[in-house]
């Protein structure tokens, strides 16, 4: 899994299901990253690919976001070189209607080009995308962006009050446990 923020003991876990060609995902992702930056010890962000592209998502029956599967695989292959989050940010900054130039992507992220291409030619990344899609379906994801916040599904955006409530609830529980000597 692609995780940023608190590696353990996170008060809030946000699982993001998104598509790199989805304009709403771009802004929702920026908000999720901002939350992690504001609360790095409290929030864990997990990225799951949910491309709305018929070439890898069997639920999509018409041409839509035609580069999304390739972009997801590019991010995952960059992740094999420990550059997932940089790739993720790069792809969300691209114009959703443009094809991403692989050579520019590799150069911008400082990737080993041969290793990157070998990953893309293998089935590893696509299998990972399929696992993310299945995970999303298990949780009722039907579109992007979608977020699980401590297991509760939100579509579109995460309401700010939801994060605040989760953080306060968990902080209150911790304070009570500390008072009880646990």
C-alpha cells in the first residue's frame, strides 16, 4: 500500500480512491494531503487507484479517462523506486486531457528508466490496480474521488467536520485512557 503520514498509531486513516484524470480527484487529493501536513502524527493517508478507464476497470463500459490505467501503473512503478508520492503529485498536476510523456516523467522524478520500463512491461502494477479496484468495490466505491475515513465512505470530498470529530474523539479517548492508567 502507498501510505503517507503517521505510519503507526494514526488516529485517523484516510483511504483515498482516485483517478489521475479526474479533475475533482485533483482538488480532493490536495485537501487530503493538506490534512496530513497539518496533522502528520495523527492522520495516515493511503492511496488506492480507482481509474475510470475501461482498459483496466471492468465496471467502465465506455471510453472515459483513457490514460487513467496507464497513469496509475506509472505511479506504482515509480513507487517501486520509492518515488510513489512524488509521482502521485506529478500526475495530479498534469492536464487531465494530455498524455503524460514517460521520458519527462522518468527524468523529473529521477527514476532509473530501464527499471521503470521493466515494471510497466510486467503485470505487477496492473495487478495492483486490479486489487485497488476490488478493494474499492468491497467498500461500495462507485466513482471518484471517494474516501474511507476510519472505515466510513465519503464521496466527493471529506467534510472538514468529519476529520475534526475523529481527531477530537480519539484524543478524548486517549486522555481518558491516560487518566485511567491504561
